[in-house]
């Protein structure tokens, strides 16, 4: 669901100039046997993007019609990310305002799963500003991508706290139950509010990890980084990241 329609909406939004992809130079950097994917913003970064990326109180209420992909159940809508690095970057947003820092609900997982239809789909969630969330209106994200860190994630040999769950038949009820258990085990809910955390979701597994900071050396870190994919603003930041270490950044922004 969503992906065929997303391709059509993407073509239309690109044609009228309302979808503004971030222009980058991709490269592959090996560290500890992992082929990290690095995207460096180009100096020719579209000026329209900088102008259009001005602060909006809530871009999802109301949402931009050119970004509309489809309904995601009764209480959610599927939109395109207006400023994607990867095309067909989808957002599953609540129709009414729900805070990004409140615990996810079964209904949220039901809507999110509508887009997790093939093995190459990755869902990710940035739970709070310190976890990389740029908008506080509840939204779960979906992209189609490889996961460079899949082997180390599957092994559980990660240098930060986490909970990993495997599934043979992905169901919203099972995901929600695992989510509740992980949030309790990791101590991530206090007085009904969530501490910062990320979720990675595929058809095979779900990873939940606490976060302590949103950035290092002005490098913004969100859930997608924990798959092994990074976006840097220039060559200088790319060089710093290579020297500092991809895994070191992830550990320091997580909870050891």
C-alpha cells in the first residue's frame, strides 16, 4: 500500500516544484566491516529549498495537498516528506495533533504497518527532539533502503542500550506488545511522557533504543542513522565523521 501512489505523487510534485529533494553526493565508507552510506550536501543545494524550509508551526495541520499520498486508516494520513534525501520518503501522520513524545498507540502501529509491505521497506521513528525529531506532531516514517548495519543489529552486538524483537508474521498487536515491553525494560516512560528514543522497523524485526543527544559537532543524528546511513552538510563535516567514527557517534548519541 502507498508505494505505487507515492511514485505518481512524487512525479507530479517534482513537476510543479513543490517537492524539494536535498541534492547530495553519495559515497560508501567502510568501518568495522560495515559499508556506511554517506550523503554529502552539494554546494549547489537548491536555493528554493532554503527559502521553502522556513519554520512552519505545524506542516501537518493543515498538510500540503501536493504531498498527499493516501489515507492510512481512519485517523492517519500518508504524506510525502517535502525535503527528502531518498525519494518516496513517506510520513504516516495523525490527522489530529498527537505529541511525538507521548507513547505510541496500537492505532499508530496499525497505520504504520500499512506501508511495511515488502522486505526493502524500513520504518523509523524519532521520539522527541533529542532523538532527531524535527516536528512534534506524531509521524512515523517509511523509506525503501538497504540497511548497512543489518548484520550487527541482528547479532545484538551494539554498543548502546537497545531491545530487539524478531517477527515471522508482522502484526500490529504483536508490535505494540513488544513496544510496551521495551519501553518498560529501557525505562523510557516517566509520568506518561517518553524519554528520547528511536525505533527501526522492518518486516522481520523491530529495534528500540534510548537517545541522549540529537547531535555531535553539528551533525544531526536521527533514527535513520542507526541503519548506517548519514547526511552531512559539507566535505569538512564528512571528513570529521570519518575520523571520529560512525559507530562512535551512534554510541555517544545513544545510551551506553
